[in-house]
C-alpha cells in the first residue's frame, strides 16, 4: 500500500473517532501504542530466536482475538502492565491510557487498520511519509491546526536553497533547537539536499 493510501485510511478513521470526542493528539497516541505492539509481534515472528520483548499475555495476538468489553479491559490492562516494565518499554507505556471509549471502534482500529498491514516490511520513507501526511492533514484542518509542529514542504525547500548545506555542516537555532523544524522535517532537509546535515541544539 502506498503512503498516500495509508494516510487516507488512517485519516478517515481519525475523523470517525473525532466524532466521539477523541482529539487528533489522542488518536496519534493510540496509533503509536498499537503500532508498537503490532511491530513487536512482527519482529518476533521474523526473529523467533530473539528475546521476547512483549510478554505473550500482553502481546498483539492477545488483543486480536478479543472484542467488546473483554477487548477494552484487556487493552487497558496491557497499557498499565507494560508501563510497569523496566527500561525503554516502561518509558514508552508509562501512564498510557486507552482514550478510545467504544470497544467496537478499538476493534476496527486493531483489525482493519493496523492489523491488515505488515508494518516492519514498509520502508522507513513510507512510514515517515504516512506520519507527515497525518500532520499535514491536521494542519489543514480548520478546527485544530498543527502549525506549531508541522513545517510545509515549501519552507523546508527554501531553507535548503538559502543555506546550501555542506556535508558535516551544523545548523544551530538557539531559539528552538531544531532549526525551526521538527525531527522528521530536519531529516527531510537532509534528504532534500542530498547532503549530510546535523541539526543540533
């Protein structure tokens, strides 16, 4: 599936959840949690000899086989238990909460949106483009807007044209630390210029 198709599919579902009072930021948060679980499951299948990252009782497959209130309760349980784990896993899920109140919509998100893709086989560019596409759609949404964390392509290209970055050169912005770009945009700056550029605080 192309990045545009993934974006449209995810955005359509975002609109459904927004009708239930879920904000765009809540939606992205829930997508992140579920994608992490799905991709951890995919990696375990690809590399069965590796140490299991997510315990079986809390993994993606344990979510897939449930629905209704059982799904809702189990997803909440997963978020709480993974938040207690040591290291990066606990950091990712610490204080995580299920914001999707309708179990039927949570099931659809798991089965129809995330479950139908093999995310680890998608290129980094496709996943990055999908995330950027969601940011762009939200920025264009008159209800919310995302100008504070989305930089359109035209300003990025203008910065590249003006700065003409060279390999090894650093760009420093003491005001915000990212040259006015979020991390993904900074990466795009590197890609668009075909040069190695570091953006630092």
